[in-house]
C-alpha cells in the first residue's frame, strides 16, 4: 500500500460540506434502526475499532455517529494506558473482557493496537515480541469473527498541521481545557514514527481490512465512518426473529 | 499415542501405598514454598488445568495437593455448563477472564476443553467448527505462555468400573449425597465416546503436553500430580527479587 503520509487527510473537491453534513443524521438514524434488529436477533455483534493519533477526533465522532443508538445495546470502551492490574495479564486480557456479546455493538476508543503502536514507537519491544503480538491480534480477531462478531477497523488520518492546530485549541478554548495534556505535545513530536508504526499495523493485521479515513474535516470523517457502518450492518442481513411458540 | 482404554488407571505394583502416601504432604509443602517465591517475584504465573470424567476425583485432588498454599496467591475456578451470559460470547471469553495474573496460581476444575469434548460427544459441532476451536485453544494457550504463564494439563484417567463405584457411593454415603446428580449416570453411559474425544484433544492440543494420570487410586493420582507440579515450579527457577533502593 501507499505510504500514509502520501494519503490525503481531506475530502476530494467534489464533496460539498453543506450537502454531506445533511446526510450524517440520516445515516446515524439508519444505524440506530439496524441496531434494534441486531439486538432483537442476538445472533451477531459488531465491534468498531477506532484508532488515530491524539486530537484525530475519536470522541466527537462517536458522539455524532452513534447519537440516537439505544445505549442498552451499545457500549463504548476507552482504552487508556494499562493499569497495574491490567499489566499483570497478557495484553489481550482487558480487551477480551470488553468485546460485544451477541446482539450488541461495542466501540473501542483506541484498542489492542495501542499495544503494538506505542511499544514500537517507544522502542520497548523487540522484533520477535512484536511479531508474536501481531499474530495474537490476528488470532484473537479471528476467534471473535468465528463467533459472529463483525469487526470494523477505522484509522482516523489527520495531518501534522491539523493535529497541532487542534492541540493548540485545547489551550485556548475553555471548553477544551480538560482535554489538554502536556504529554500529547511530546507524542505529537513522534508523528512520523507513528505513521511508520501504523503502516506496519496495516500490513500485519489486514483481515479484516483497515478503513483509512481522511480526518482533517469532521464532517467528511463522520460521513465516511457512518456510511461504512451503515453499509456493514446492511450487509449483515439482520432479521427480527420469528415468534417462538 | 496409545488408545486411552489400553492405558492403566492404576499404580504399577512397585509403588507401595503407605510409602507413597507419606510423600504427598511433603510435596504439597514444597509447592507452598515455591508459591511464596512465585508471588513475591510476580514475573511468572502457573495455570493448572484439571480434566477428567465425573467422579475422577478433581475436587479431592485440589484439596490435598494445594492444602497449605496461601489462598491469596492461588485461585480455583470451576467451569460448569456455560450460563446464558457466557454463551453470548465466544467460548474463550469466560476462560480468559479467569487466567492467573503474574505471581499467581490458577487451577481450572474443568476448562475450555469441555467446549470441545461435550460438543463432540453430543454431536453439536461440525468438523470445521471443531478444528477452529482446537486452533483457537492452541493460540490462546500460546498467548498465555508468551506472557510468562506456565501451563500444566492433567487428565485424570479412571476406569469405567471405578467411575461406577464412585457414582454409586454418592447415593449411599450421606456425606456425598450433595454430589449425586442423575445426569452423571447419563454421561457415564457415553464413557467410550468420551475416551475417543479425549484422544482427539490430546492429538490436537499437544503443546504443552498432557499428563495422563492413572486415577483409580487417590493416593497414586495425588502423588503424581503433586510431584509434577513441584518439579515444574522448580524448573521455573523462581527467585525472590532483590531490594529496590
């Protein structure tokens, strides 16, 4: 595949913001409708994995796209730096606990992919360990898929420039102060190394395929992700179960 | 390997009950000593998987062998028929939650192997699904081993005759009434089919190797299992950590 840095982080010109923005609530409603059937049928589940650098807009995306979905059948799990307890288990232990049961949607805000990305960029892992982790991730995702879980993987692709702009805004907009974190500036310096680490992830863990989402504009990003989720739910051919006598 | 039914369920003649019985508390104490170091070091963990037919003596074995081990660092998990909640996840979900963290011993009284044995004997699973399950089990055990978990697998081998004797006792000895279950008699009828299913398990999931324990006599069974656990802990070269300044 192409180098990440050569991929656009913006919408192609033919997409008009005002037109596209109107489509998002519609898609979101369709997702909500499919989710009701998913829940009633309780045969399949959907796992949405969201990856992206700091300020790539994961939180906002979840709010917009899953707005209106019944929280009873939808669960968001944010993976932060592992706790001491979590570190006393294998790296997939905390992830496996959070997978969706049949009938549910789980959204991972970051995921087990952080456990290959961060150690790679920080140099905490050797080649053999990294290779093993990729293998364990592939096996783990296959286990879930064999059990009726559809996995959708999104990488929110922002430019270095846009990331800086957003991080700066967290220091000037009082509503975003709570998101400010000095550590993010340190991580941002490693932008190029993260791009390389992501390229390796896309190469090593490609079943199911990653969706690389140009994410400098929220409206375009939200549109693409919502559209993909809706299409995926549609392809699952969900059905309300018949009456059991 | 040899057919299970051709393997003895009893101690060879040279083993004398009275002599061997005296060795068990000694082994049990050594296990308890190693466990203290395992706990202090918190680098490795031990997973003991106990499989065997009804009345093969799993509960009693745990009591004898782990007598004296500090419960703080040792946890027994009994896997019964899956609950409705557990069935809404992949078959390894409930198992992964129960694996030992670093520094601990977990004992599985039955395990994920029931999820291949029962469906095979009952005819609930097709060949592809079964093959997938074996693969997932092997991958899962490799994940744990890569994380510093040593896995010990025991199959408690009882004869059809001894099993019947023990099941009968549950109907005559008031202290064992609580263990009596009509369903066990139904399962006992499938003895030969379970032997075949176990043979397939030993063939498909052989890393780490299974320990097949002749189990008609409690003293011999307990001795063999305790000895193997002690030797395994010894080979782990556990060490109290140095003083961190």
